[in-house]
């Protein structure tokens, strides 16, 4: 009887573990790019990038999240987003950017990378 209970417990544990850690260590596509959390992360990335520039260039205006992926990491998730943004003072030239943002389980965010793509 103990062996059966142990086997059932382990099977249940492994089933739960496999569903919660499916995205750990590998990038998974974001299914809904219009999700409010995805938009918030994209907006945070642009704002943090602008703050880092600290007046050395005009601020960007986020237009759209073009694509995105996420990866489970210790204590949260990394988001890899491709964005379109424009510098309003420079006319309507739209540029493509790639950013990585870490979001912890408490929804605190940190900009890890932000670069203009050619």
C-alpha cells in the first residue's frame, strides 16, 4: 500500500512540475501580444531606455509589440520583445528595437537589454 501511495504522489508531483516548468530554460512564444501585461512590459522597456539616455537623445514613442517570447527564470520571467517605436521629433521614421525585460514574481521589472535593429 505504501508503494502505491508513493507512486501516486510522485506521479502527481511530476505532472504538476512538468506543466509549471515547461517554459524554464527555453524561450516560448507569447500567444497574445495585446495582453495588458505584455504592453506594460513593452512600455516599461521604452521608458527605462529613455531614462538611461538622460537627455542625450529625444524620447521614443512605443507603437507596437511586433513579436515576443518569454522564458521562465529563477524568481520570474524574462521577456524578449521586438518593438516598433518612433522618435516624434524626427518625423515618422519607424524603427525596430529588441528588448529583454526581467519581471519577478512581485511584478517588479528590470531592463536587461534594449537595442535598435537594422
